[in-house]
C-alpha cells in the first residue's frame, strides 16, 4: 500500500501544480467569465477546460466552389466577395440577406436574428471566408446563420491552421466573448503552458501497445490542435477508448466489490410455497426460457453472494411469473420479498396479479403506495416490521424510512431504466445484509446500452414467448379510414373481444390532451352507444379509486372499450383485449408504441394494433410507424430507437447521469465500447484491486476523478 500512496501523491502533485488551478486564474478569464464558465459549462478548473472538447472541425484547407454546393452538402467552407446585402420582409419575418459570389456562382447568406449587429459589420465588396450548412429555400441555395464568417486579410490566411476546432458554447458565454473562438484562445493559453508531465499516462503500457494508442498528453493536445486529419483521428480514438474504458473499469469494480463483500442470504428450501405453487397453482407450463432463467436465479441465491441480476425479456414474455417464483424462494426460507414498480397503477396491477396467481396459497400479500393511507397504512407498516406480510408490492414509497421490514430477503425492481449504476449501488448500502436484487426491464434495451447502464448486473434473458402467441398484426391508418376502423372494432367486439383506444399524453399540455381524450371518448360513445356497448375511460387526473374502478370493470369484461391515456402503458394485463388503437400515433416514441402494443396479443386470439395518424408527419415519425408495422421484436425496435434518438434521450438515462460521455458515443462507438469492456474485464481479472505497479496511475486517476454523487432519492 505504501508504494501506491507514494505514487498517488506524486500524481496529485503534478496535477495540482497546474491543471488543478481554478479556472478564474487562467489568463484571459477572471472572476466574471470564470463564474459563467462554471455555471454554463461546468468548467471549474483548468483540467475541465482541457476536457471541453471541440464537437467539430472546420477544414481551413478545403474551400468549396459555390457551384459544387447542393442541397445535400454537409458543412462547407466557401470564399467569396460580398456583392450586396439587404434587409427584407416586414416586422414579423424580417431577415437579412447577403449575396456572396465566387468565380463559379452565387449564394445567399441569411440571418433572422442579430440583424442589426451583423449588418453594421458587413463590408460590401470585401472578401469573406464563410462556413456553414447549405440548404435550399424557394429554389435558391442559401446558408442560414453561417457558423463562421471572417473577413479575409493576408494575416488570417497565413495563420489559418488546417483543422480549426469548433467548441460548444452558450448564449451567455458568447455575450462575454467566449464563443467558439474565445474558448479556443483560452485553450491555446493552456496548451502553451502544458507540459508532458501535467498529463501523465494512465493506461498501462500493454494496452497502449495493443491498440497503438498515442500518449495521453499528445491525444489531449491533438484533439484541440490537430496537426492534421490523421492526428485528430488518433486523438479521438484514444480519448474515446479511455473514456469508455474508465467507465467500464468503474462499473466492473462496483460489480466485483459487491461480489466480494456482499454476503447474500442463502435460500436452500423450495419445498413449501414454491413447490406448491409450481405443482398446483401454475396454470401453464413454463417456457424453456423461463426455466433457464429460474435456474440462473436459483444458482445466485444458493451461492452465498448477493444476487444482482437483470431480467430482460420482451413485453409479454412472462417476467412476472419468474419474479413471483423467485419471491416464493425467499418466503420458503423465512424471508420477506418486495416488488417495486415505477407507477401507482403498475404497483396495483402487480399486487392484484400476484394475489390472483397465488390463489389460496398461504402467502400474505399487501400493497403499499402513497395512496394507501390511514389505518390500512399503519397496519401494513406494522405487519411488515413484524414479518407477518410475506410479499409487498408498491412504489418508491417502499424505500422510505418509515418502512421497516422484519427480514427483507429479496427486492424485485420492475423499472424502465430509471436507476443508474450509482443509484442502484446506493440503494441497499444502508442495510447491513443487502437483500438479493432482481431488476426487470419493461422494454428490451440494446446491448451497448445495457453494458453501460446495467453493466454491474448479471444478465438473464427470456428470449422465448409463451406458446400459442400469434404476433400482433400492426397497421398504420390515416384519418380517411376511420369509419372502416370503427367497423373492424365492432366485428371484434361481436366476437367477444375487448378494445383499447389510447391517446397521447404530453405533460406540457395536459389540459389539451385531456380535451383531446374526452372528445375522443364522446365520439367513441356516439359510435358505440349504450346499452349495446359499454365504454370505460381512464386518465391521470382521475382519483385513484375511480381509476381502480374503471380498470376493474374492463378487466372483468364489463366494458368493451377502454379509452385512455398512456397510464395503461405499462404492465396492464387483460388477455381478452385484442385490439389496441393508438390515436395520434405520430406523437409517441418507439418504445412507448411497443409497450402499448404489448398490451394486446396476450391471449390465444389474433390481436391487432392500429396506428392512427395525420397525413402530415415528420420523417422521424414516419420511420417510427414503419418500424412498428415491420417488426414485433422488441430488441430490434430498441436498436432503431437508440439510433434515432441517441442514448441521451432514452428514458431515464439522462437523469441517471451515466450517459455524459465527452467524446464517446455509445451508439456510434459500440465497437470501441466492446473493446473497452473486454479490456477492462481482462485487466481486473489480472489485477482486481489495481495493485500492480503498472496500474497505479490508473488507480490514482480513478480515485481522484470520482463521479459526482447523485441524489438518487430525487429520481422517480
Ligand atoms: P411481461 O414479461 O410483459 O411482464 P407477463 O409476465 O405479464 O409478461 O406475462 C404475460 C402473460 O403471459 C400473462 O398473462 C401471463 O400469465 C402469461 N404467461 C406467462 N408465462 C406463460 C407461459 N409459460 N405459458 C403461458 N402463458 C404465460
Ligand atoms: Mg410485466
């Protein structure tokens, strides 16, 4: 340990010397801009500034002839003379148009904002270098709000570097002179002073050699000041790897640490509730996949280590049974189990479902959510701490302080990627003997994302649907087909089936959505009048007991149609429902559409999903709807979703703060991610605590660069 400490101090000494300096002390910053840099970009120290990477480069060596530009051109640099410029339009759509000409053609530069400021600075007849993304408007080629526009002087051409970095900035920073160029000036100041020893290598020699990475200090320099395209690519490749590698080492250390330290309860007995349930209460054969997963779980709970397992499976693949049977293992060994769901409705559904599945089995099951109040709540709390309740289903209410278990042996979390690695790690640290944890995802997630969000968990996959399921037939219809669609619903209802009609709910305009829903409800009732037809309605602003009542009517088959917002999205299980109509389907995200579709096709009958939409829709909406029509495979849909939206937008990932990579992109860089994962695993297999001398620098870096501790209790 002594040597490690020494090395660590050594490292700190170097870093502290220069990179640790508060940003306001950097030449050209000062207290005012310093504050802004902290607030706007989280740049606190000089090292953070070096970690503020360009998001693009302008190739100053390439100049496009205007004639060669088309609508499809990406960012281009052009050089031309400003012929004239003019303000056009009235008060409401005023814009500034400048006409630029080179030897090959002419193009318009257009500004909608900052017109005064810009027109004061434009010089007719002068030559400019312009950088931006071309587009076509009214048949004419233009560049709207060029990113760069520079008067050409002899000097600017001489000092022009090959690749000029472009940095992210904000309006407030730009107002204080810290636009991309301003930031570039600061970075240059740092690079001028930067020495090799300021950025010591943290990757072990063997990894550097294997991947032929350039040294760390060089990579950081090159990403800001690329000598050429090759240097820039080498820098990016190394920094991406480094970033993903560090995050994987952390995740794998969490996992290993828990394996090593967290003693797990041992569930040897399965001779009571589990057996009885399996032989007398289970109404169907388990699928091969369910059996396989139960075996994996069984091994975990016999191992003496704490289980941390992710259960993945497409909607309707039968995760609930697996979770329930795991809970029965706990109960047979004298432990309690809890099931935590993200929403009130889902918690209630689980509760009902479990009670139904258990039938007359002597397993006491209760519900605990914030809606459970007064006497009943007190009773539940008492019995939980006395240990007379075996299973409790609930929401986040379950992890509040007032909830005391007698002996909690298993926690099942039914989540939608809502917790990150750090939050989960924090979750059960409070308890001395952490219970086994089984996390179920409601939607499949792509492998690369799973590696990052759930990288600390062991993974089980249910990759087989219960027998007899027919894939849901999905159609996309426009408004003109509405009557035909209603006719189809009548046919289905005549066959004794039930129907969902779902409206979008977007928080910002809850009122509008409710209006939308109620109008839809009225039109449905007009088309499906009583007493022949009965229609339920369900939305988020109803009281819990009214929701419950309506839900029950539909579950019992007393109503034919359920008109609802997305509150029914997760987990609701009515096997007799065979049609899911989604109104304004273009407004839903892919995973939401898939979840909704998963509400039908749960029985043996052929089921249908009908996506209703306007004629007008964005390209992205079109892709989403086409994907839904094309495939029923949740994993495939998840991949498309990830590629369309990027990881930051996948539900829950932003809050959990694990997607904040600076250069890496877990969609585009999945190959590097896999390498990083593999390399990190190898390294830790060889040296679990990073005690070998070649791994000291990495260990020191990890301990000096702890990720911010997040307040996980705020996440819901
Ligand atoms: P999910 O994975 O979406 O949570 P559920 O656990 O809700 O899926 O299961 C969907 C439906 O399939 C339920 O009605 C459940 O009873 C039924 N089911 C689960 N496993 C089987 C099986 N092996 N055979 C037949 N039906 C099954
Ligand atoms: Mg479910």
